[in-house]
């Protein structure tokens, strides 16, 4: 069963949930806005359903409200940052803003961020960069549970390691400094925002499918014995032999290779570490991220780059649709479309709603998430 909640009500309730767990008002509002924006963007897997897990991670003392980013490397175009276990929704934004200062002075920035708690939807950071007319590329590893198997392997060894590329399309006229924590009424830009988990499907989507009692498509999962399955529960709760199943990567050896690159760049190069242990019951989800931000103007191509990106996408869009499909869609468009459609209401499944209500009780917050 689904329940429709108003985005502003959901933001308020999530914010109050965090405030009752000791998070400062401003930070609680920023995290809540980011989570609700994920729902609005069509990514319920990275939306408010994560809040109970964040509350548990605060109790575990792995998620550290109020933590700020510090820099251990800061020279030329290089930035090495540590998020000290802070909310990814705040330290991730802080890290990007520090990278943006470098881009202004150096034309580009290579930034690593270690020890961030869950960064949520990585496209959020690419949207911050394209709103300035800049390109941004992100490789992220996930320190939580080894839920994804490498190509032709029989058990999970790493996380859903997202990869994201944001490219402005056409001139970014007057798009600077728009607040991106709030749903936008209009598309932020004609930007290409390719943002995906390297697993064939996001772990959170399997949680949502498990909650709804739905089967997964074939080819996405192996069970606790390494056999193909369509049961999403194998990656949500331990099976009869005490083990979990695993998600497969997308694109066989290619997606598997990209996932490994995310682990090596997001984990080893950032200093946050790679995942090399069995599943445990910790609720915290840590991320490491390597980001590259480039100002096309610094490459001397602004008079060419922006019109050329537009011209190429126009050319692509002229392609006749494959019969029975809406035709070519640019990455980033589904999220912008979802924001328009979900402006007046966000659907939350019954299990997620119950988890939010239980989480509110844990922090003695009365009257939240009532419908
Ligand atoms: P997905 O499979 O829904 O793919 C999303 C991407 O594909 C977007 O760029 C979207 O614009 C594009 N897209 C969707 N339909 C399209 C179409 N028909 N044609 C062209 N492009 C299309 O995403 P996912 O793999 O489920 O990941 C969801 C979110 O989860 C992402 O925002 C990702 O950053 C996030 N994530 C975060 C973590 C973390 O630890 N922080 C881990 C994994 C995933």
C-alpha cells in the first residue's frame, strides 16, 4: 500500500526527526531537503527511506552530526578532504564548494573526500557543478556491506559503487547559484547528468521491492549459494545459512570493471579505504569519493564547447524513436521530469512509513509521519 505525502510536510517531519536525534536545525533541514529531493527526482531508494538508518548510525556513533570537512592536501588544483563521518548531504556539499573555489582559481580541481557518511544521490553534486557551467565526474565507493559480486564471481565483495558524470549542454545562461536543495520548478538546465550505481540495480531499489513483496527482474541477483534468483530479499536480510546473496554489476565485465575502479579511486586514493571484510550488522554507510571538476572555459573551449554540446544533443534528439518507445532520453531528464510530476505529492510505501514512525519513537518525536 502506498501513501501520498506533501513534499514540504515530509521535509518538515524528516528535519524534526533528525533534530530530535540531536542534529542542529540548519543541518537537519539540509539533510531533509536532500533526501526529499531524491524522492522528488524519482530515486526513492536514496530518499527519506534512508532516514531510519541514519538515525541508527547516529546511535552507533559512526554518523557524526555537525562534523565539518578538513583538508590535508591543498595545493594547485588538488584537494584531499576528510569528512570525519559527517552527513554526506552536508560534508559532500561543503567539499564541492571547496572544489569550486579551486576551479575558480585553477580552472579545474581533483578532489578526494574520505570518511563521509552516505552521500546519497551523487547526481546532486554534479547538478551543483553544471549549474555553474562546469563538468564534474565522480567515482564513489561504499563501505557498508559487500552486496555486489564481480563479473563471474559467486559472492558479494564490494558495494553498489556509484559513478556520475555531469556535463552542461548549451550555454548555462544565468544558472549560477540557484539553490539546489529545494525541488526546482523548471529543469535546472539542459544538462547531461549520468548518475548510476554500478550494480545492475541500486540496493535501495531491492529494499523497496522487498518491502512491496515484488520480484526482481531476472539477471540482477544471485542468492546466498551463488545461484541466479529474482528474490530481492536475498540482499535485504540474511538467508537460512546466515549469508546474504548479492547483486550483479551492470554490463558484465565492463560494469564490473567500472565498479572496481570506483572502489580503487573512491576508497584507496581518497584514503578512506576499500571494503575487505564480511558483512556486519553496522547501520552506518560510509562513502569515499574522487571528484574531478573542470571549467570548460579554462580549456579555452567555452565558445566551442557549449554550442557544440547543444548541437550534438539536438542531433541525437532528431533520431526517430524506436517503435513502442518514447525515443531517445538524455540522462538527467527523467529526474527533472519526476520533479515536476512529484511537486504535489510523494508516494511512500507502507513499510517505509512504518520504519519512519518507529524511528520517530526511538528519538521521542511525537506526531511525525502521521497520515
Ligand atoms: P538508475 O538505474 O535509475 O539510472 C539513473 C541514471 O540513468 C540517471 O542518470 C538517469 O537520468 C538515467 N536514465 C534513466 N532512464 C533513462 C533512459 N530511459 N534513457 C537515458 N537515461 C536514463 O539509477 P540507479 O543505478 O538505481 O542509482 C540511483 C541513485 O542511487 C543514483 O543517484 C546514485 O548516485 C545513487 N547511489 C548512491 C550510492 C551511495 O552510496 N551514495 C550508492 C549507489 C547508488
